[in-house]
C-alpha cells in the first residue's frame, strides 16, 4: 500500500515538476496590432524593428527564462476591426501584452478596450497626445514621440530661424480631419501662444484623410492671405498638396511649418519633388554618430538590407520596453506590468530611456530642421537636436489636460 | 473675383477625370445592366500599371504618354478578361447578386494589387511639358489641369461620334434601349457585351493613368473613386453619356465651391446633391423610366411557407445548444457567438425588407449605424443607462427609416438601391466629418455594458435573449396578415393595389420595421465593442449585411442566421490564417453567386427536395 502511495507521490511530483518546467519555457506572447495594409508607410519598418528586438532578446535567453513570441495582425486601420482583433488576441491566443503601431484613432480605440480589459499595451506610432493625456490609460505606455513635443520643437526652430518675422502673423492650418490633425493643431495654438507669437489663426481646412482636393483647397486657403502655413498632411494627401502648392505658387514668401513630413517614411516618397525650406521634424540617421546608434544601424542593415527608418527604431524600442517591464514586474501579471511602466528604464539605440511616471511617455531625442533636396534625394538640413522630455507641458499642465476630460464626461 | 474663375476651372479639372471614369461605368450599365463595383478597381489598376510603365520606360517625353496609352489598353484587356471569366456567368442572376459578384472582384483586385505593388504609396512622374502652370487672370493655374479639361472634351466628342456614327455605336445604343431586340436581330450579344466592357474598362484605366501627375498611386484609390463615380452616374441617369458629362461637372464644381463655402461638410454635400436629384428626378437627370422595364429583379421567388412542423425539433435542439454554449466554448467562442447573434439580427432585418418586402435596398448600414450612434451619443453626453439607450436605438433608426424611406419607396430597382445608398453615405459623411460631436474618425469610445452584463457569459445571454426575441417577432410578422400583404405587393403590385392594398405604405412600414431591428442590432454592437465608429455606417457594413443575407439565402427564414454565422466565422478565420483574406473572401463570394445563387439554406432545401423526388 505504502509503495503504491509512494509511487503515486513520485509520479505526481514528476508531473508537477514537468508542468513547472513547461511553464517556465512557455513563451511570453505579445499581440501586435498594426495598420499593415492601409497608409502603411510606418508599418513595415516598425515590424522589422519588432522582429529584430525579439530575435536579439531570445538569443540572449529570453525574459524570465521564457522566449518572446509575437503574433502580428493587420488592423486595416479600422478601429472596429482593431478592437475585434484585440478581443481575439486576449481571449483566444492569451497574449500577455499588446504592441501597436497604427493611426491615432485606431490606437485610441484599442487603448479604450485595453483599459476596460486590463491588458498592458505599448504604443509605437501614434503621436496624438490624447492617448496619454485626455484619454489616459494606466495600462498603456508610449515609446513613440509626442506630437506636442514635435510641434514645440518645430516652433522653437522656426523662432530661431525667423525671429521677429514670426510675430503678429496670419496663420492657416491644413490637416486631416482625424485625431492626429486636431491634436497637432491644438498643440500649435497652445505653444505659439506660450511663446508670445500673437498668431492670428485666420483659416482652417480639414479635408477628410486621404480625400484631399488639393487644388480647390489651396485656392480657398489663398483667400485667407496667410503668412504662416501649419500643416500635418501626410501620405497621398501630402503628395497632392506638395505638387499643387508648387504649381500654384502657394508657398512663395511664406513660412511653412510641417512637423512630421520630414521622417524618411514620408520624405522618401516625395523624392526629388521634396519642397525646400519647410520647417519639419526628421531623422538624419546617417549623421548621428553615437556608438550605440551606429552599432544598431549596422545590425539593422545586416538583418534587413533595407534603409533604416524612424519606426524601425521605435518598434525595436517597444519590444525592449515590454521586456524591461516584464523583468521589472517579475511576472506577466497585468497589474504588475502596469506598475512597472512607472519610471521604467529600458535600452534603446539612443541609450537608456525612461518612461515618465506621470503619463508613461518616453523621452527620446528628435531632430528639427529644414527640408531640402541634395542629389535628387530628400534631406533634413540645418538641424538641431531636441529632446521630448524638454518639450512637454509641465506636470500641472498635464494634470489639467487629464482633468478637462473628466469634466467633459 | 478672379479666384472664383480659378476655382471653377479647378472644379472642371476634377470633373474631367470623374467623367472619364463615370462614362465608362455608365456605358457598361447601359448595355449589360450591371452596376460594376469593380470599375474603381480598374481605375486603380490603370494608375498602377501606368506607374510601372513610366518606371520601366522612363517618364520623360513621349514615353510618358506611351505609358498612359498602354496602361489604358492593358486595363481594357483586363476588363474584357473579367467580363469573360466572371460576369458572363452572372448575367442571369438578380441584379443585387451581380453587384455582389463585382464587389468580389473588388476584393480580389485589392489583394492582387497589394501583393504586386506593395502597401506603400507610389509617386509617379509629372507630365512632361505640363509640370508647370500658366497665368490666368493674374493667378497661376496648373497647365496639366487645363490639359485634362481639354482632353475630357475630346473624349466626350470621340465617344459621341463612336456611339452615333459607327456600326458598333448603333449596336451599343440599341442594346441600351432594348437588348433583347438586338439579340433577336442576330447580333452576337456575347461579344457586344465584352467589347463594351472592355471599352468602359479602358476609360477607367485611362482616368487612373491620368491621375499619375496629380496624386500618388495608392490602394485606397478604388473605393474613393467608385463611390464618386456612382454618384455621378446616378445623378446623370444610368446609361446616359450626356448625363455622365453634366453630372461630372455638377459634382466637380460643387466640390470645389463647397470647399470655399462649407469646408466642414464637403462629403455631406456630395451625397446631398445626389439625394435631392433622385427625390425630384427619380431616374436621374437624363435617365428614363424605360430603363426600368428590363426584367424586374427576381430577388426572391416562390411563396414562402411556414416551416414544416418537424423542423420545430431542429429549432429546439439549436436553442438548447445556444443556451448551453457557455459550457461548450471558451471566452473567445462566446465573444464571437455574441457578435454572430447581433449580426444575425442585422441580417434578419435586411432579409425581411429584401425578401418578403421585395425592396432591393443598398444602405442598410444606415439603420444599424443610427442605432449605434444613438446609443453612443446618449451614453456619452447624457450618461443614459444601457436599457434606456437600447430602447432609444431602434427609435432613432425607425425615425431615420421613416424619413428616408418615404423617399425610397417611390423609387425602384437599381435607383432604389442607389437612393438608399446615397442616404446611408450622407449620414456616414455627417458622422465622419462632424468631429466635435461624433468624434469623426475616432468615433466614441468607452461605452461598456454595466457591471451585471459585462462578463462575456452574461453579455452573451443578454444578446441572445434580445436578438432571439427580435428575430422571433420578425418571423412572426412575415406570416401575419401584414406579411402576406407585403408579399402580395412584392409579387403582384398592380393586383395587390386593385384589391385595396396601399403598396407604398406597406413597404414604407416594412422599411420602418426592418430599420427598427437593424437599429437594435447596432445598439447591441456598440456594447459588444465598447465603441462606435463611422465604419458602422459605411458601405462595408452594408455589404456585410448583404453578403450574410445572400449567402444564407433569401427564400428561407433561417438564411440570414446561417449566413451571419458562416460569414462571421469565415471572416475571422480567414484573416487569421492568411494575409490573402480579401482574395479568399472574394473567391468564396464569387463561387456562391455563381454556383449557389439560392444561398446555403436555399441550396440545402433544394437538395433535400430533390432527394425526396419532389422536383426533377
């Protein structure tokens, strides 16, 4: 009888040990939702960055002894579809964390869902700031840039360049009628006011995204007799705008502030037709010489034989942030990961970065300069390096922005 | 004032490209009676092929124009291929199935294009010699735009001569007026159809290729163009060349001036014009009632009998399975099942108006979306609780259905489809552009069911109870005196009116009823996702309902239910298994349209009856 009991106990023990070992090796699942097939300028570079980080981390032994696995799904830039995919990833594939590179509206929808269902997520491509402020979600961290910081850097650069020429001017805006556009314009108004520019906002055009009627819109804007044009168009709308603006002499003697067009993702499409002298945020990656970045660029080159782009770095950072958060939390428990996001330190090609405790926003360096064409290729010239951390509102300002939304409810 | 002149020219240059695409669409419709959804895809293909050719041949000098020419001819050949391979097999099916078949082509072309050219936007070269601008009344105006206006006029003249001075043109016009007579007179219809389709495709390809110097080539070109082209063709009158020309000008110029005057509602304006024209001229500016005398679409045929009593047991077993589902499947299964049930209600409401109601509506997303937005707006701005919001959803939808339906039931056939489509697009445009209230593209977020219904099992039962009861009511309505009257109107309108039935009123009520249940489904849908977006109102939602109803089969009550289960499951599984989900879905829809036009349930019933020897 004893023998039987002993055998059972031993078998039981073996099974238990086996189960624990399995658990230890069981991969950590990361659900990736990104706009792979629509307006996908950032999606492919992002995906390369994600894969590269996962490969490197797994080669080095994984996280908590467990390998990382990424399940990639195409959101089609459709918020409803993205939420459905998030539901599926959570309830069917049991993912531990989400990583996301998408249009701001889609990211907001996934964030709202993730908040309700307590799923940690890391955002890699939505610069609209409502994600971290107005519609804040504690389970979310953003390793991407902040639109507010980009606009702040762009306006500071414009002030450096033009000085008093920027004061008491007529400003117009042309931006897509999506979260991205509205959020950038709000930041621009706030920042221009904070610098005492006394900007007179005389005209606004909000074409539906991807449906810009460039010629007619420019004629309408021309009627407002602007001195400064603020635009955050991108993709096909940007191409149409650039071509029509040139033909219709729209940009002559005007200051154009266009954060976001100078990233290689958007720049490269314009090629030799890139307009010159627009103030924009860019990524002059062949001129950045810090050892850690050069090393990263070489590894990327070997892995993908493709030119490095902005979102390759951000995607890479995203996975590094997830790995660091799980290590810090010591488990994949959502609550612990949420807490780990506060002030998290994680490695990036630009050195160690951290997530701010107040809004889980990363502080990265970025570059603002003038758009230019050299040898038929677009280039960012005359650039200055800024840091996201130095270009965000004060903590009180952020709390006020969060407060606003509560009152609106 | 010179800027007004410049703006007019800008509008005309938009109209030029619109005309090229729309005239092809109109020609094809005139002869084949097929409303070709894939026309936008051909336009997109024209642009992509032209891009590749300019890269290959070099975009300078004559090679640029040669590329454009070759691209349009190439698109024409592709069009002919599509006609011979696919459309020839669907000329005999009801027109809404044809629409579905061409939509399947849209899906297939999207995937083929994506995998051939990649997801990134491509910027082609400028037109040699026309990259600059000329000065008109002291303002610069792009010379290429001026060229486009002139070119469109040349094409218009060319088409006019082709239609009026050549043998081919006479055949085309004859076929547009009476294609059976043309066939009886010994013309080989097959090749006439192919030739017209090729010509129309060539024009679409040309329109796409000519966009190269104006915008980048992207994967969204197809849908944005086809919707505009639909609007133009419907305003001008289907099958009318001068209608297409005039309507292009109206649309192009209104767009241009709309931006000056109402920059916020440019999209609404477009569909508003279409709706206004259709209300006053139900067949468009130059369309004629005769166009409608072609075989009235037999959407649904045969009398629908109450199911055999034995079938009751099937329903009881199904009911028990549904009740036991939480013990049979995991959380994901429940989430998916809830979605299937909500969509089944949506499809059942469409089935009610299309099957027994006999109205080929093509904008059912309108009621779904109205219900959804009613719930979301009430929750967001007035913090209304779920039960109350779910009562408001069908009310909002009914109101919409009654207002829009009043106009719709005066129309019929493809014009009815297009009028319902115009209303749906109009409300979509409002939701999309009214950023301050509806959140625009972002939608409204964070609308979750209260605590007691928030876990997946509770929500599943809640959805099951509400949708189940609603579907039961719909079923009951079909076999009520009202349902019989509705079907009488569908099958024999004149006779039904002769015995004192008010046809329009009956159909109007039918639309209201269908709208109410679609609205309820929309409201439930919001709670299942926690959010609402303009996509609930757009053409894809309409198409989803449409596909679910048709693949299930229109002649049976269980059709929409089976259809929604199969379609929802297929969609989620296919997009999980393969990147080529559009291609797969397109092929499935095509095979259903071609091989099982009765739908799954219809085909199954036929098979059963055949086995029993009831039919040969």
